C-alpha cells in the first residue's frame, strides 16, 4: 500500500461498492465527496445534529424563513429547514449526478416519521420531495403502511430508499414493492431506466436490539456473535435479491463496528457511513477485498438461530408478517428515536421563533 492509500477511495475504485455520507453536514459531505462518496442522506434527527454543530451556518437563514412566513407553525418552519438542507446537499452532489448520468449522486430525504401508519401521507410527501431536485431520493420506513407506499411512490416516479429496516422479511417486502411499482410504470410505457431505488438494512440497529433482547430475556450467548447478526442478514439479502432479480440496490446503515464495513464489501452494496467512521477508516491500513459473498460461518448462524427467537424473525424470509413489522423491537425503538429526534429539532426552531425570556441571549 502506498503512502497516500485512502481505503474508502480504494474501495470505490476497485470494487462494485459505493458509499454515501451519512449526513447532510456541508463540511462532512465535502470531505466525503473528495474521497469518493457518491451520495448522502438526511432525516430530521440528522438535521437536528447538524444544527447543534453548525447553527452558526444556518441561524441567519432560519430567522429569514421565520420572518418570511409570518403565520407558519414551528413544524412548517422545521420542514422548510429540512428541505433546504437537503437541497444544499443535492447541489453539492449535482456534479456527481451529472458525471454518472443520474446513476449516482443523489441525496436521501426522509418523510415524516409520524406518518409511519399512513400510506397516502407518505406517498404525498414522497412525491413532493422527489420533485424538489433531479437528484432526490426519498426515504420511508418499512412499516406495513410503508411497504404499500414504496410501490405507489415508485409507480409515480419517486426514487425510494427504505429505512427503519432491520430484517430479511422487511427488506424483501420493500424490494418486492419496488418491483411492483416499476412494473406498473413499464406496463404503461413509463420510463424506469433512470430510476435508482435503494433498500436499506440498518445492520447495527438489529445488533443493538438483539443485545437488548438477550439481556432482557436472560439468554446465555456470546455477545460477540450478536455483532455478526446484521451482517448475516445482509449477506442473505444480497443472495435473495440476486435470485429474484430485484432492481433495488442494497444499502448498509447504522455502523457499530468496523466489521459492518469490512465484511460487506462488494456485492453491489452501498454503504452510508457517518463522518467519524469515514475518518477512522481512511486513517487505517485496511486492505480492501470483496467479502460480501464470503458466507457467514455456519456455527455463528446455528448458535444465533437456536438461542435467539428475535434473530430467527430477522433471518427467515417469512420470520415476520407485514402486520408485525411495526412492533418488531428494532422498528419500535427506531421509530421512537426518529420521532423524538424530530421533536428536538422542533425545539431548536421554537427557541429561535420564541426566544426563552428566562435565558440570557
């Protein structure tokens, strides 16, 4: 390896693996693009975290939005800020989008997590977001209502990205819904060649849930095996997507260890990587090699499968019914986190709209 070896750049140059910046932070996205990133993602929680760190870059503009919209609620102001951040990210990625002729260079913007039970509300917001810029991707959760929204939004020409997705039943339902939407478009002579749907598995959040479940239920299992659960689900998903010919690309999210990167290189996967992990990876000397198609050790699968019912639900294609998606532990935890994070974002907007008189400004 050379002195200027940059692992993430080497990955995108030597394998069929892409990566996105897991934030719409301007400084982080600029760093990522300079090292080979071809996409980015945002959601209300990410916007909240960006404002915590970069409020000085956005405060003046937010105050302008408040002044320009004298009757707007704090929620309406919050969504305008979310949309403007996504548009800024889309602008930074536009050269990639143009260079790749639309195949890469998109930013994901997430629909309101509070709509997770409402298909029509998600579709309406997705269609609006999809029209904001040529390189928009729209995230919706893999809830029972979300699966129906993927098909309809795809049919209406939206490039979707499934989120709040942790299990094989969820990601297969999302992939199948996208295919149905694409086929409906094709049956009507509508264009699909430029569409780039994505299905995410939040591998680390599955691992988190299994660890919580094991402790709660008193299951005696080596916790290091639980660090491999999300990887095992993703590897199996890659194989089934290939077998079924699903056109959506698979994306890895929610990093908890370097294994979530090094064990899932190749296979046409996309990684959405937080800035701190990008820095850690790029400062390492990890040798890039295809690993997605290397099977998980049977002994690992056997112990997880035998001891963890929650793993069996995640690993079997029919382990969960769509009616059970919303209440699966990882789903419930993440929806609560996303909705809570949105409320924190609204709190920042509220403080700018109605400064607290009890606090020195």
